[in-house]
C-alpha cells in the first residue's frame, strides 16, 4: 500500500465524504445563489449555514467574525494586502508598515509586492527578534497614533511544524509587543492554513483580525476553496476598488456610480462563489467529527505519531556513531502546544555529508512512501535552518536552481530538505513504514533495529523511551490506499530488425570522411576503437524497446521513436512509474508495410498506420515530468479499447502531430525538435559502465545478472562498447558515421530502472545500487542532440559504426541541463 506523509501539503479525503456529497447532489438541485428561484434560494441558505458551521468550528460567531469565501489561503492573503487601510509614505500622517515573520509562506511574503505598489514599507521580522519585541514598546504619549500597521505570522510553520504563540495576537494588539518601534495601531494577520489542519483554533480567545485558511488542508476535498475570516471590528475599514457580480447594491454603467452591498462577505466575494464546493464543506465537517471526535483528538493523535517518529529518527546512528539524519526543529517534540506533526530533515551519510533531497525522494518512491521535498514555499525558514545566506540564494539561481526543482545540492551544500507530516488519517503503521525505509536504505541489519509495538530495542549506543502511545483508532483512520500487485507474464524483450535504407555507398563514405576529419578527438585516453553495439527505439513512450541494426534518423531523433504515448481518461501521459505493465507492450515498425504492429501476451496483435490522420487533432498537456506541451491526435476507438482491455483501465493511444515542433528551450537549434521524450533526442549508455555497475548490483542482490537485462532497464537508444567505463561523461561531442551529436549532459535516473523490462516486476536494489556506486547520485548515460547534415539523403544510424568523441575542455562531470527529474520513459 501507499504510505502518504504529506498531510501538510494536502489532507486525504475519506470515501464517506464523497458519498455524502454526491448523495446530496443527487437528491437536491442547487442553482446560482444570485438568482431568486427555489433552487437558488436553497443554495443561498445552504451557503449561509456553512458560514455558520465554519465559525462554530473556530469557536466564534457572526457577531465577531465574517467568513469571506476565496479560492484559497493565497487569495485570502492577497485580499488583505489589497483591502487593508494602508497609510502610504509621503502623507502628512505617519505611514503604515507591513511586518511579517521570516518563517512565513511565500504567499505571505508576496503581500509586500502589493504594499510596495501602494508606497508602504515592508519589514521582515526574524522569530528571535519577536522574543525581544517587548523592548520596542512605545511610551504612553506616543500610543495615541491611529496609523494602521499589519503584522503577519503563522500559527504553525509549514516548514518545521513550530507553533508560534497565539498569545502574540493580544500582546501585539495591546502594545505589549511591538514588531518594530513605530507609533500607530497594530492589527494581526494569523496565517492558520497549516495550523488548523491538525489543531483546534479558538477565535473566541485568540481574536486575530484576519485568519486565512484553505479547506483542502483540513478535509482533502474540495480543493480550490478557502476563506478569510475577518474580525468585524476591522471589516468596515477595508477598502475595495474592483467590484464584480453580486457585490453591488446599485451601480451605473454610464456614470462613475457604485454602491456596495451592506454585507461584508457579499461585498468582497466577486462573482458567483464556488457554491457546490462550499456545500461539500458541510459534509467535510460532518465526516471529520464522526471519524475523529474533533480537532483536539486529531491534535493529540498526530502529535503522538510525530513524537514517536522524531524520537526514533533522532536516535538512529551509523556504526561510527554519526547520525543518520539532521532534523531541523525549534523544539524537542515534547509539547503539542509548541510543535505540530511535521518533521523536517536531511539524510546524512556516514561522513556527515548531506544526501540530496531528490535522491531521498526517489528512494522513498520505491517504497511507495510519499514525502515532500524542497523549501516548501518558505524560503525564510529554509535559510534559517539550513544556513543559506541571501547571497547563496542568488548564486543558486544563477547556477540554475529555482523553487520546486530537483537540484538538491550545489557545491555539496543542500538547497532544501525532506518533510514528512501526519494527518488524522495517519497510523502508527505509517510511522513504522517510514522508519523501516530509512533503516533499510541507510543502515545494515547488524547496525540497528527499529523499536516496534511496546518494547524498546537498542539502537547502537542509544535507546529510545518505550512509552510511545498505542493508537486504538489507527485502523479506522487509515486511508484506503492500496496498490494491487497483479500477476505479470514474462515476455520476450526487444524485437530486432534490419532496415536496408542507405544512401549510395560512394556519397555515404565521402560524408562520413568529411565528418570524421572534423571530429577527431583531441585528448581521449587510449587508442581502442569505440563502436555502436545496439540501437533501440521506443515507438510508444514507456512501452517495450524495438531493436534494430540500422535505422533512419529524422529531425526529432530516430524515426518514429516515442511518436505515440498512452494516456489515461484525463489525457495525462501514463508511464511505467504508474503502470509497470506498459513494458509488456511490444511495438514494432514495418517500414515496407507502413504500419506499427503492437503485441502483448493474451491479446491479438493490432496494427496502426504510420500515415498521419489529424482529423481528430487535439492539444493536450504533458505531465509535469515532461512539462512541455505537444500537439497530438487520437488514434481511435479500436486501439483505445485494446489498451483499456490490456491494462484494465480506461486509456487511449495518441500520436504527436508532425507539424508541431517541440523545441523545449532549444532556441539555438531551430531545425531540431523533440518527440515525446523527456529531455533530449537520444540517450546513450556504455557497456563498460554497465559491467562496472553489474558488480555492485550483483553483490547487493546476491545473485548474478545478465548484461542484457541491465541494458534493457536503462532504456537507451544507443549502446556503445568503450574501453573505459564512464568515459562518456567526459565527452562534449561525438560523431557516429555521418552523424554528429552534441552531448547535453548526464541522465539522472528515476525508479523506472527498478522495473524488470521482461516481467514488469520491481526491485528497489537497482536504484539504490546505482546511487551507492555513483557516490549518492543516480546519473547513468548521457543525453545527445543530433546536429543534422545538410544533405537531402536520409541519415542512417548503424550498429558497428565507429564512435569518435571530442572531450570537454573541463573534464569534470557536469550537472544535468535541466532541473526536472529525468528518465528514459
């Protein structure tokens, strides 16, 4: 099954919530709440009931707070920035300040963009500075100033789970604490998005002026819906310029006249609210209460899981006494009022060096464990805990690292970390599964054992308390998420064919000779020749290889390589990551008959014409792994039924249209485009490198491996035989026969190499062995882009051709050209 440990990113919704919601929709008609008919009146009344339910959940009433529905917490924050009654610089009155804790979400920090446009200064406040903010208290004679200032801080850090004191709200509003020393009246924005997912918030006691939330973090469904809870004492002061449908009591189209609605909520909810999603919230509250008994129980349950995991994780050590992880926390996880159910850390090796978060994420995926990595849209906390300076952030950007990518180490220093978080659906088994994963991938069996159930097992030189709680409701709260392991049949691997398609021998030789003269390597070590041993194309992305001895080359790479792909019912590309059985689909190309033949065990072969038919052309978006957009067309119902039957799920076969070039940032090579590959036209691997890796993997598995099996797992287009292992990583360019290629960088491998391409079975050891063999990295093979010859004759790639490399000027192994996860698909 799946171990989901990203509840701080989004909760998981229970099946009963969807059932209750869909039953509601079947039994009722909900019209637009701005109409006056019966169904619309039902919608309006239900929305008002949900507002009441939200206020009740936060222990307050409509007398004190107004609920303004937004698209999420981010939209609520933007609303505050735009509507707050700022006093700008340059007026006779003292100007306003926007202060925010540096341990804040990007969406809070982004408010300064709005305030800057209003000529209002923003001041970042470090957490430790707040502890000293009592010294900023103003003398009595300066406390009468009414200039409004806003201070924003998170009730719980989404980075580390630290809970900041809710007492700050009243202390700041009363003047006991002052973020900065300036006359005026302070208002408080409490970013509660992370906090309310697992902790109760009593707004009757802690009366913040603004409280933005996102409901998917509480219920998992619906997404795209949030709210801003506004204290009614500040609400009349809010300003608004734009007015949308439903917000006007009256206005004139021909003159500048507008009169807003009296209700604060209706005044700020531009257009029709997402009323069906709001109705779903009612069922979310009902189900949450029924399953858990309330937020206080969720708080205790999730904290107990985090406390146990933190205790064991912080005790794990290598045989040399070095810690396995470095945890980024401001607390010792002893108090649920000071610490939420979030653990942020980096994994270390035996020498104390950080193992990149991308590497940890890849390994976790092999164990079906879902974690979050990066800086979690909280650069301030990331800098504070990881010791990253402002200059480091700017240098990392220049080095190609951007928020959300998988460049995890720059100059050996981490750019982010790993976060796990628990929710009300989490169980003790989830915590155990995660700890087992860390131990299995970092420690040998002789070094440590994990304490399960109620007994304590000694971990090298230190032990952990045996008072971790039992979770009586764990099974009831566990999400129903299981991956069924279907029986997969063995099949033959790549099919091999020969294509006799060559230019005249005399012209071909003259072309090759001309290319060879310009491509002679200047400093390659050794004199033994390098040759092409195998050529593979993959007509259908993520399906089996089709082996050839020679094959024509087009402007997208090998002709028909990854021209087709299988998509799910939502039009999203399917790969072996989600559906390993794709490797049991065997496409082959018959150039004479102009067809692609697709075969699979238990299925009749089916043919697809190589001629394009764009009558059903449609634009779709690739998955984020291959973030580019391509123009494709559907291959029809017959082939869709064939794949749907084979894979036991609705899916379709689509083909890339030839009139749509995908250049993926290749501005300098206007005559070069990509097929449905992830990164480059070709992937090359070296048999010598395979032999070296084979020893590591065989030793870990305790059984011999065939070279051919390993080659198939790496899903390369070109396989070469070279005298030295990994010398391909030192090449800048190569020529093969009449063809010239530019090396685009190394291929960083994903979990697809763990799939046996003959059976579809997974084995985690392959990626782990590659990581161990390559020094904590998973690079294997190099990406190539073709530099076409200016010839009207077709270019041919042939087995047996000599490979002539040109070395890089600096022979250090370079990092990948892109930050996206790369795999051969």
